[in-house]
C-alpha cells in the first residue's frame, strides 16, 4: 500500500470488507476497526458471531474498499485469524490479519471523493477510549529492532 494509505488506515475509518460465503456468493460488511500494521498488512477486529468470520475461515480471500476524502482504494488479500479472541473490544471479536496482495487506486482525475465518517452521540464519547484500545491491539507491539 502507498504510504498515504497506510497513514490513513491508523484506525477509525469506515471500510467495506467483502468475503465469499459457502455458496460462493459475495457478502459485504462495514467495518471501522481496521488498521494498517505496515504497507503489506491490515488487521481487523471481526465479530466472532457474524458471517464474515465464518466466511474467512472457509475461504480466506477478501477484498476491502477503503474510502476517505480524496481516497478510494480497492485491496485484495488473504486473511488469517491471528487471535481467536481479542482483549479490548466490548463484544467478542477475532483479530484477523490480511496480507495485501493487490492494491488498486479507484480515484479518477478531476473527481473529488468525500469519504464516509462517523461520530458518537452526546454521552457516548467513552466509546472513543474503547476504540483506541482496539486500534492499539490491532497494531500489535512495536518492533524491537
């Protein structure tokens, strides 16, 4: 992934993740707990109760659409469950790492793209602390070299 995309994916961006079900049909899921660990890897907190994780276990090929202001990228890669149960999310999630194998810039000259965003209602600001903990867990420990 190019450096500006890695920088963008430091946590809190809405991404659309596509998996394939057991009937070979595509299924999409909106995910915001997605982090670029490095230019070759993204990590995601995936709800263990949902179909996305079941699909990843059966067929690890995934596609991810990353949408932001003046950013529109399609990623493809192979997913692996790195941790069966994360510590930080408030509901059961697996930590899934995706080795990025293909990056496509879907931007077009002269077209301004405004990406989706989200925020919390008044009184729910504490959720930001939970998210920061999830993003830290997804990033993993700092390199020791």
